[in-house]
């Protein structure tokens, strides 16, 4: 049981990472919508 609890604590995602991913994805979509190629 302790191993399962430790695994769940390790898997949880930081809310800041989710926000960062949304910001990056929205910037990429804005570049695509503007007709420019992505810089990477």
C-alpha cells in the first residue's frame, strides 16, 4: 500500500506545468494561424 501511495504522489502533475503547456500550445497555434512556420 505504501508503494502505491508513493507512486500516486510521484505521478501527480504540477498545475504550473499544465498552464505552461497550454501557453506554449496556444502560441504555436497562433503562429500556425498566422501562416508562419514554427521556429523549431
